[in-house]
C-alpha cells in the first residue's frame, strides 16, 4: 500500500528517535547508529520534510508548493525505509498506527483469503490502548478503532461497518508487519516454528539486544526505580519460630582436603538414586549451604542501596535468590520446610512436612528420581524478584535464570567435592511453593530446584 492509496486523512510522522536535518542540497535522516542521505530532492519535497519536522502531517499539508505525486513518492520511500510512523485515518478518526523500530520487509502484493494471525503475535493493552506485537516483526501496530479487532480473526470476520478499502488495507499492513501469515497452519507443520512456543520466543527477543532494542536507554542495569521506589531490602524478613543453628565448617581444612578442581569437574554427575538407609547429615547440609550460599558481606554503594557478596556470582551484586531446604530424610534434622538464613547461617522453620503444599513439593520430584522416589532434601531456589527488577530493565527475569544456573553449578561442584549426590530439576511446582512459603508470587517466586542427598552405592 503506497502513500497515494492510504486515506487522504492519514498522518505521517518521523518515528521515535529519528532526526531529520535539511539543507539546501538535501536532507539527512539520523537514527543512530543508522543514517541515510536524501539527495536529488525537489524544492517541494524539502519543504515537505520541514513540515514533517514540525509534527504529524498529511500529504496535503506537506504538499504546499509541491505536487501530491512528489510528496507521495517521498513518503513511500521513507515509509518503506522504516523512517516514519503511519497513522491511518478515515472518517475523521484514527484507525491504527504502524510504529516501526526496525527495517521493514517487502510489501505484500496481496492478502490470501486464508491469511490469519501468527501464533507468535500478541494483542494487549497498555496506557495508550490496544497494541499488537510480534517478536519477529519490524514494527508494532497500535489499534485505535476497536472495530478493527475482529479482522484479527481473519478477513471473513471483519466488521461490516468498515469500508472495504480500509479492511483490505489493514489486512495488507498486518501481513506486511508480520502479524498475519499467509497460512497459519504452516506454523504448526514446520519444525522451525512449531518447536518455538510464543512465550519462549518472546522471552528470547525481549531479553536481548536487537532491532527493537539498540541502545541502553531502557535496557540492562539502568536502576530505573531509583528515586521512585525504595530498593527491596537485601535481607528477607525472618520467619517466626526458633531457628535451627548450623555448625560453621572449617574452610581452611576443606581447602586442604578437597579433591582437585579438575577431579570435581570430571566426576560431577546428576544423581537420581539415593541411599535412604544412610541419608545426608545435618552437618553435611550445613557445610553445603555454607560453601555455596552464605552471605559473606554487604556494601552500601549509595544511599538506599545495598549489595551483597556470596560464593556464586550475581549480576550487579543484588543476590535475589533464597534457598528453601525441604527436608524429608536428614540425619539430625527434623523433617519440614526451612528457609536458609544466609546472614546468620541458620535454618528457620517455614512449614510442616505433612502440610499439603510441602507434600506437593516433594511429590513433584518423582519424575526426576529413579522409580519415583522422594528426595532426602529438595533445595528450592526462590527469587525475590524486586531485588533484580529494581536495577534491571527487560533483562531482569533472564538474569534471574542465569543466576539460578550459576548457583546450580556451584551446588553441583560442592556436592561432588563432598561425595554427595545432586540433581537439578527442570521444573517445579511454583503454586505449591507460594502456598508453603506464604509469599506473594510477584514478590518472591520459585525459579529452580535441586535434589540433594547421599548417593546410592554403585
């Protein structure tokens, strides 16, 4: 669809972040790191760019002193290059807006009748209304007129009160933007598209740099919340009840007695069978927790901000992960769910072992262990997400999962050095954790778990 065939009331605007510099010899479009020179422009086209610099304009408003054909040709060139946001209007009302953030694909020649919305496209509301997004699109499409929503279900579902030209044009722009695909069923027949779920592809695209995100303005460790919200405290409020004191291991003796690093790396395995007749001891669990997850110290880099140090790395020093040992069979320790207080190196009771939520947590491991056994210890990793989200934009949850990975490896290696068995889980019962721990999922959520215990004899 060219500028000439959009409704006359359609408004064009420089997309967000674009600057247009005009000179008597031409113009330069700047959107770092991208820029393009426009040469050979007629006087009327230069005037059109100056008008565009003042704000959204129609072709008629930009064509003062030039022919519509000259301005339409320039608008086509800029729209196809991804330099303009286009708000399609008809009957005195805004219908929808194409907001580019990348390089547009080639325009479609026609829309197949079978065309429909891609499984990866997502329609949601924000402060400005409805917006349609796709992780592989070059633009977002903002819907102003709710009558257009029916077309998202296919051309056959279009509102009869909309002009045919508007419906056709909207469908073409949906296909052009990547929100529609010519044959939606093909996304389920082809491995490359069927293998990706919509949440996975969205998560991948939204937590990485790319066409949508090319600067650090709202990406990464921006500390966006500083000055607006207090940083969530570094130390979780303690659970009530008498804490269980844990012995502090002798790290000097451990340094001299541990196997070599290479031996630990080479010997590490995932253990799925455990020796319940000779379970892990409370002292061993204490040593494992101390070696991998204790809080070694804290710093205050600025007022209202506290960072920590633990044996494993954590982005920005925020250390949002909390450990919850769910104990079923540990020599010298009562069964139940505990929270590991990494500051005081104690276990604080959280829930009884026979509570329905704790029972569900233990049952969720049956697919991981041999013959559906239950673990001696299920070590749940929970994220107090605000610690990360206060600092990071877009990559916060991705950072949490990276932290889970490095903590899992730290636990694996320490357990191997101690002749303990360990096995990471690829899933967990998040609802059961929230019920057992008594926490709001938006403030603290289960993000990983490992099974720990004494390995069965080989």
